[in-house]
């Protein structure tokens, strides 16, 4: 029998997106709905969401928080052509602002704690008043992390009885940390954030609240689920997570193979698949031309796409002394194309390097078209992340026959089977540590094989192209968890 699931999230494609969370909330909801469940997504009605066609629910909810009462309205729609119900919380705290979390740039709104507390309480009240009490509230990242603490207040009232909470961590680097002084504005006591009513911490941490009070916690790959319980990856909440290790599960994200399908990708010059790679050769040629590189099929081409951030390994790639990028470029005929936007120190180091090495080409912009062409036209795809909760680009690159070279961490470790001499299962190359020497060594090994053992490379590429990471499979794993939580 189908379950009632209410996702509470700050982002969902196509309405609002700053990161992978937006893809997950929509794609997972669609897959669950196709499996016969009744799925809603509860999210803010941001000013930039065109709401002309939405239907307003005939209720007005007054939500008290601290000394104020916030009057919210709810708008309803469907997610595209699916049966997923969209519920939008309308309040000037969202509709009166230009951004999601802040105005352009890195400024964040000072009242984000109140805005997202309102999202959590609004979801609970809307579920109750609209008679949509779900079996599961599925929450995503710190913006919806207070919901389990608020849900406790309904215990004993009969309202929302039986609703369970599942909290998904998409990136533990973002926790929702606010000043202690803000506690009263959230209408919560300290035990929402720590094990008793005593304030151990100097600040309020939304993520901690969800770790303490959710019925279950997931993150977006099995390896990341283990890593975040260690001090190296846990960003300060590792011991809290470790205490709940029995309630922590890693479930890999799927990818949208409608968008990432080399057999019908409008951004590629010709379609291709694992059995016929002529189109891939055309993509490489087009990419070399666009990047103003030698259009020589005999030179291996390495692609990179992503945010220019420390997380993605640019410290190791660009280190003044030991930087891996320069050493790879020095090690023989090779071309490198990088697409990305982000930290200005990374941009400027990259620009310096590109000025010295014509075989390095940069596209410092956001471009879907270039992302697809780089995935299609590269021989290898480099992703030396320091940490990677799941990662999508390496999965796209597998499908597009650009053999991934990755640091074995998080989702990278779970999606790329590394080459070892004589192995017949490999889909890519990986190295253990965030270390320039290891990046260089691993990349050189891959390039050597490409030059000297095309048969081995062809096998790795073929297996990668035939690997499958679908939302359907991920949805099944979430369903199993929901069933366990509701003891069905
Ligand atoms: P993260 O979520 O940490 O940024 P992922 O690999 O999980 O990394 O997902 C990044 C997504 O954003 C991918 O879909 C990738 O193609 C896209 N992306 C990142 N930077 C760019 C860019 N400059 N141009 C086009 N797409 C980009």
C-alpha cells in the first residue's frame, strides 16, 4: 500500500536550486510517486517562483514564534506532469526577498533562523489543517532540521500522531549555526539542540537538532555515512552522529538519465553509446576546437566541471610548490579543460597557469552546454575532492565514457571501481589521499595506460558506460527505510 510522504526542503527543481539538494528533492519525489506513494513537497514560495497558475488553499495559518505571530498562506500545484503535490508556504519572509538564503553574493539574511523555523512549523501546521498528515516527514539539510523538535510538541495532543521523521544530510559542511541569543525567537528550549536543557554550546546548531530528534538519518552515499562519524569529515558533529550510528544509513543519489543520455544529448555533435564511439570522437574534436586546443585525437584530454572550491581539491591541484595540475601538464602531451565558477583565488591561480600552459583551457562560467560537451568530449574526468557526499559529475562522466580519476572518498568511492593491475571490473582510477603526489601518480598511470594499453582503457570505459545509477533504485532503498520506520 502506498505511503504518505511529505518532503520539506528549501529547494526543488525547477522552482529553486543552488545545489544537488534541489535535484534530489524533485527526482526522489517523482520516483516515489511513480512507485504509488502519495508525495508532497513543502517549500517556500520565493519571490522568483512564478505562482500565477498555483491554487491557493482556503486556509490561513497563524504561526507563533518567539514574540511574533506569522500569518502564512499555502499555495498548491503539481510538480510538472507528475502526481507529486507541491505545497508552497507564502510569507513575506520568503516572497519579499530576492534570494533563497541571501541577496546576491555571499551575504546571508540575518533572520534565516526565523525563516526556516517558520518553514518547519508551517509544514507541521499545514499538514494538520489540510488533513494531510504524512506517515513520513522527509527532511533535507539544516533548513528543515527543526521539524523533529517541533513535532515533539504535538505528542499527546493526538494531532500528527504516528508521523515519523527521516532527515537527509546532503552536505555536512552546512549546519545552520546561529547565535545563542536567538533561542527565544525559535520558541524552543535548549533540549532541542542538546541532550538536556543545559546550553553546552556557544551557538544554536540546526543540524544537531535533527541528529538528536529525527527517527532516522540518511546521507547520500554509504561511504560518506561512515566518514561523517569521524573527526576528519564530521565537521564537529561526528560524535553526536556516532552515538546514533544505528540510525544512520547511506543511500546513493541517482542521476537523471533523461538529461544525461549520450544517445540523445542536444549539446553533443553526434549521439554515441558504449558499442559505437564515433560520436564521442566527434565530441572530442568539437571540444578541442571550442577550447582552441590542437584538434589531435592522439592527445589525451582531461575534463573537469564543478564549483571552484577547496572541497573539490583545488588546493592540491594548485599548490604553489607541489601543485598537481602543473606537474600533470609537464608530464607529456595532454590537454586539460576546466569549467567552473567559484573562489576568486582559484580563478586567478588557474588563469596564471593557463597563461603559461596553452594545453590548459578554462571556461570560468556556468554553462550546461559546456558541461555536457566536456563530459562527452573528454577521455578522462578528474575529480580529486577532499570530501564528496555523493557527487554527480563522476556518474555523468561514467555514462559519457570519460573515465573518472577520483579521490576515493564519499560517493566517489561508491560509484567508481578503481583500476588495479590485472583487474577486470574497473570503471575508473582512484587514489586514497588528498595529496598532490597521489593525484599526479594516479593521473600518470591512467595516461600511460591510455597511450600504451588501449585495450585496457576500452574495457574500463565500456564498463563505466554500462554502469547504472538510477533514481528508481534509490527510491527503493528509501521505501525500505520508510517501511521500517512506520513498522509496516
Ligand atoms: P556539488 O553538488 O558539490 O556542486 P556535484 O558533482 O554533486 O557537486 O554536482 C554539481 C552539479 O552542478 C552537476 O550537475 C554539474 O554539472 C553542475 N555544475 C557545476 N558547475 C558547473 C558549471 N560551471 N557549469 C555547468 N554545470 C555546472
